[in-house]
C-alpha cells in the first residue's frame, strides 16, 4: 500500500477549500430552492462566527415550582344489586397559597363571570355531595394522561373526588392511571384522525369503538338475519401505580349509542358474572351504571350482538366530588368539536355534569404556519370550536391552554417556531372574545427559545416539542398554581 505523504493531504484539503470558497461567497444565505427542495450552504460569516445555541435562564421558574403532593387520607338475567356507601369523595385538603412568577389566567369581564360561576359550583361540590366533571382535551402533549393526571390529583385533593373519570372504550395510549385489556374484535373510530364513523356519533371523547362495522339499515339488500352473532369484551382494572385519588373508584358508567339491534351485555367482576343487561335499541345516547362497596379489582364487559353499538367510553368515579378526564387527540389542532354529532355530545356532557372544559391545542398547527394570515385563520376556526362547546353545555366554563414553546432546527441551532408567539396571542384573543379564560403555557415556560433549557434539564424530549413526565409535572403545577391562585382571590373577595 502506497504511503500518502502529509504535504499531499494538506494540498488536497487546501484545494477543496479553494473550490468551496466561491460557493461560500456567492451562495445566498436564504439558500436556493430547486423544485420542492431547498439547498443551503455554510456562509463565511457562519464559518467565522458560528451561531451559539440560545438557552433561556429558567432557574427562577423551576425554583418556584413545588411538584410534591400532600398525601391522602329482565327477570331471567343476572342482576347486580351491590352499591356503594356513598362516602367516597371527601377532599383531603391541599396547600393553597399564592405563588410568585405566576402566568395568571387571562380573561375579560364575561370570562370573569363564567369563571366565578364555576368556582361557586366547585367550592360547594364536596359539601353538597355533588359530582361534576372537568374534561381536559388536548393533543399529544397530554397523551397517556400526562399533565391531566397531576392536575386531577391536585384538584381532587382540594375539592374532593376519586377515580380517573372518563376513559376511552379501547385505550391506545400508554397510561399509568388505569389498566385496560380488550379482545381483538374492536375497531376504534375518531373524529380527529384514522377511521371515521359515518354517523359521527362519537360522544364526548371524540372517539368510539365497535366490534362490527357500521351497516346501512336502509339499504334494500341488507339482511340482518344473514349476519353472524359476534362477541367482544373490554376489561378494566385500577392501576397500583396511579396517583392515589385515581386509584380508587366505586362507580362505573358505560356510555353507548347507536344501538339498533339486540345486544346482550354481561358484566363480570373477577371472572364471576354479576350482571346481564339488554342494551336499549333506540339508537340514542345512553348510560349504564354500576356501583360497588369498594374499588372493583377486574371488571369485564362482554358484548354480544349482530350489529355493534358505538361504545363511547367508561367513567370511573367516586360517590361525589370532581372527575377530571384526560382526552388526548394525537395530531389534532382542536378543530374537531363540530365533527361530533351534537345528539351524542350534549347528552354525555349533561350526564357527566360537565362544568369545565380545558382545551389545550395549537402545537400541531404551529409547524405549518407560513404567514400571519394562516395564524389568524386557525384562531378564528378554533373560536368556532369554543362556541360549539359553550352551546353544547350552556353555563360551562372553558379554559384554553396555548401551545408550549417548540423548537425547530436551523443551521444547527434550535429556535422557536416563528409564528408560535403570534399564535398564542391570537388564541388568547379569540378565547377572551368567547368569554373563556386563557393560560399562556409558552410564556410560563420562559417564552422565546426556552425549550432548549427544558430539554437540557430533562424536562422535555429530544424532539424539542413534548414534555418528559418530569416536565409535565412542572407544567401542570404551573397551571394549577395559576388556577388555584385565581380561586383564592375569588374566595377572599367573596368574604
């Protein structure tokens, strides 16, 4: 093998640099677009003075966030007669004190009126032994009960309530809050992605599951008797690693609709048959409830029929207090509520006694904005979604949580997406116009280019978009601090 002398290597490197020099001198900083591809080249300025990754100092933000918790203290059919004692729901109390460096809830006079009406209901919930629901909708930032699980625990400690609340019929996201298994026969339909229901009868979760396809009963060629009888099951258990309040529940409600053919439901507890029911076949939204003396260990719901109803979800609850549901919609921008048949959404909202809807969106749109008009269009479309929720459940409060800081990689540097700050301002504008409240998660994190600091401290993932579990706790506590701070102000002004 011929030895390559050092001076030849040096001359080769110098030659390559000389060839690249004209490109570096004349190649535009913005690059060249060829077809759908953009070509960029390192400029002499970037070579001489390479950009430095900006990192926001978030020390003060994190030092003032305490994520520790206060510990808690038909005749032939089988009919279940068990019931609860009615005592599961008492609040344990929690630390409620004002915090510094808060990014407060923002609202106008109309929003203030709506928020204070909700505080009135919330404060009396446990003492009157009533049950109310908070529905936390969001994109993948809350997937798997991240953020919601922490917020739920804090609210239930303070105001009462047990159980994870509303859960999907067939859960597809990893979660530590509950356990669920189901047979292979189920297909999940969603209003925000994947397979869609022709009927749009999704219910409050914007998703439903079926063990048979939808059939057109008006089709002259359709013959019910030709269909085989099918059986499918869903099994639900409490999780031993859930937050303490979510770990206990003694009421289970099944939500279903579009039942148009005889369907037998059998319920097993620890593999023992405890109840049989014929579901109502009028096609409307219905709820089937069971209550227990304590938390059931393993509930199995077995469905048999030729045409599946839409199983819209289950609600795992205590006797009274606040139920806080996690409703994650991967890839969604929150523009789904108009796609849900109101005849199924409204009854579920009323059945759950929904008093607060949290809408945490924006992140999935930020990456596609090309100019400010795109942002304004999205905000106005999002406004129509807020109005749909308010019209569906008159008197309920809506709180919008804007997107977190998100970074894109440019020239080796992670920077905030250019239209993200404007998106938060536009989402705030439409929220206030609707009488909703707005919480600026982006600003709470530290604002422009704060995400790299969150990543560096293990609070966000290497995608520079999603929180880690630890980061979700910090973000959740910041939101709860703002929420409870406003509650304390209302309480003190009321006296």
